C-alpha cells in the first residue's frame, strides 16, 4: 500500500510540475510576441514554445481524464508536437546561421504537420460522443483511419528526433564545406540540441514500458531543457552570438543616455576604428564588444547609431563589410565569393548575399562579373 501511495504522490508532483512548466512556457512565448524589435527567430522561438507547451498541457489533461469534459481538444497535441519538431530545425538553424533564408526548400518540413492535421480532421470534426467512444483513437472501426492514427501516434517522437538530426547533419556538412563559419559559441547550441535529442530519445524508450511516471518524467526533462534554451536565447544573446541590437529610433525619443557625450567625436572614433583596425572582419563583433573598445556603454552606442545615423548596430557594421566586399570582388577576382564573405566578417554565404543585394541591388556574382569586363 505504501508503495502505491508513494507512486501516486510522485505522479501528483509530476503532474503539477508539468502543468506549471507547460503553462509558463506558453505564457512567456505568447507575451514575447508583443515585444519590440522582433526578428525571424523571435517568431520561430515563440511558435516553438507555444506548440511544445500546448502539446504538454493537452497531453497532461488527457492523461488525467480532464478532456472528457472538453472532447474538442482530444489528441490535438499530435499536430502541435509535429509542428514543434519542424520548428526545432528552424530554431537551431537560425541560431547557427542567422542569414538562413526562410523561403527555402526546407519549408517542405511543414508537409507532415499539414498532412497529419488533414488525416486527423475526420476525428476532430466528429461529435463529442463519437470522440469519447474512440478513446484511445486506434479503437476506431475504420481501417484507414486506424492505420493513419497509429502512424501519426508512433511517428511523433521520431519526427522530432529526425529534425534535430537534420540540423546537426546539415550544420556539420556546411561547416566542413566552409559554407558557414564555425564559431566557438555555436558549440553551446550544438550541446543544447544534443541534450534535447537525448531527452526525447529517453521519452521514446520509456514508451515501451507501461509506466506513466516514467513517461511524464521524460517529458519533464524535455521541458527542463526547452525552458532555459528559450531563456538564454532571449536574455543572454552573447551565448548564441546574437548580441546585435535591433532597437528602433523611436525608443530614444523620450529618454537619452547621451547627456554630456560628444556624439560627433564618438562617431568619428567609431569610423576610424572600423577603417583602420578593420573590426568589421570579426564575425563575433557585438554591440557590447565594440562599445567597450570605444569607451561607452552598449546603450549609448546603440542610441548614437539610431539617433544620429538612423540605423542599428548590425546595419552600421554591414556598411563596412559591404564596402570591403565590393573592393575585394573586383580587385581579387581569384577569390571565391565564400572567401570574400568570410574575410569581410560574414558568417555564411546566404547572409552575405542578402546583405550585399540589399545594399547594391546586385548579387555578389553579378558585381564580380561586371568588374571582370
């Protein structure tokens, strides 16, 4: 009896932890959608957290029998979990390669999410009584949907694991091919990806055992990894090399940190440092590191760039990188475009192409060809 009571107590604690973890992840990610200065990875991060958090909460409610009062939510965690798997690939990839184009063939990774949602739609559209009669859903008498539901149910974890493996494999290949520059900080991203992979592999393994406690413990471990991953990505950008400020000029209309600061002198000092020391060639150059070299705070540097030049830190640095690239492409035709990109401080060819095309209206290859004529 005491053993049974102990297990029930452990399950109760586990349920509360899962509820708190899932709800906090969803709440934080929803709130971050209203933050200023969002980038593509900000939307991916929020969507990932919301999808994963909702899948945890719906699974928990279903395991406790709470969804019998709200059958409309039964098994809706299947599409959410598949979506979380797809978003994981884009999340990790954007951390390693900020210039990764969102409009790429990798958008095909959303097809399983759409297909699974379509296959389960007949179940979702059924009357509540019909849904409750088919708990678990593989009790359905329709052979096609029986096979489809089983395929989706047993494909959730492998799908998420496959997306993490795809990220790891793609990153290794592109680094070895010198298509992206390996950064020491990238190792932190790789470690998080491997930890999450191991946690999900553990969850997949415990599903072979009839232990609800073990399954929920595995989910809790995954939450314990996802939560700090989100926190560090949002708050500790230095860990992931994302320290460039995207603040807008409007932020400084009613407050300033520039009282008594010679902004013209600071700008001249900045330009000299960039031109003479070629600081822009450092891919890891950040708002914090540059402001330290100049002798002002990151906030002051950001405000000077926004208020005096109308641009943010990344745009300022890219100005010098693009000018250097334009000279190199025409004066050193023997260099490849990738070599020029790396020499000028860009971390990937896609980021270089995007910035160069936006600044000049031409691709680096077109610019290089014109110089060879």
